[in-house]
């Protein structure tokens, strides 16, 4: 695991080049039409063919776009059909998580969707109460106690900045304008098979445990935003007033 100090140095060094690259991509290359599927945080092994893979790591990750999510997403308003991220958002602090969801909502077309996943805080809390140390791994630190392994899972030596639970992600998604928020079994189910293709589910490890280690939710941007709906409803009234 790369140390937080080394990561901080990398982000400080690459902050402005990354911003410039993201600006140039949005200005000159970001798609404005057609089906657009965006994968956030592919890392080294999870590159998705046919998707636009975005990551801040330009050293070891396989990417299409080099950008830092904390600076916003390098896509135009209402141009993306689906955002997918897996074990990424837990590395964002709470306020950044809200901004990140707002950015996804901004970029999505009306009716577009998100699928996001990360460490399942609900399952971890239940296994802690049950005293089931075997459910947890000994990564990143070799701990034997259920409490120590719980700390591994939730905090990951300080790498995780947000605890993900179904209720909390539902709250964040709702506050940022998403509807139809629902949990999905990782690697097994989706409510949008026309957008979440088999390679996505294949890369999500199917969890044989009675409680999944990964929490996955999907949510949808309303097909017609409230302001647009109000505007559409007012069109006949405006026409009548002119007659």
C-alpha cells in the first residue's frame, strides 16, 4: 500500500498539470453526443472496454482521461449516460462525496444512472456485533481480534475517509437530486442491463458470504428535472395569455 505521505506529494506535484489536462479534455475532446459510459477509478486492473476510464493515477493505472475527481468531472452538462465507480468513493471525505454526486448528476443526461460501490459498513457492523472475525480479512494490518479487523475494514490505515452504508448513500443520492436509489448484489444484479454490461458485473467479485463485503447502489437522474417540468407545464399557460 502506498503511504499517505507519498500520495500527498504526488497530488501536490501533479495538481495543476492534472487540472490543465482535465480542462483540455473537456474543452476539446469530451463527447457531446452518442452513448457515453464513464468509469471512475479503474486503477491498474479494472479498465473497462468501451467506457471512458478516468483516474488521477497516471503512473500505474490504465486510463483514458487523467483527472482528479476533487476538481470536478471533465464532462459537459447532460452528456453522460452512466457513471460507474467501484471502491472509489470511500476515499472521499463527506463534503467531497456530496460534491462528487452533484457533479455526476450535472453531467448525466436526464434519465441517466449511477452505479457506485465500496466497503459495506452495514455488513461490517453486523459482523462486529456477531463477533465474526473470520468475515474480515487481515488487510492492511495483521490483526486477529474482530475489533482490529473491523478497524482494518472501515479505516484501511486511514485510506478510507467515509463509512458507506445503504442509508447514508441513499441520503447523499437524494440530497443531490437522484431518485430510484436501490442496493444491488455486487457481481450479480443490475436494474439497467442495457448500460451495466457483463464486463462490469464480471469485475465485481461475487461474494459467497451471507452478508456482502461490498455495498453497491444504483440511482437514476429524473428524466425531467423539476425546473424543466415546471417550465413545460407553464408553456400552455403562456400561450393562452398571448391569445
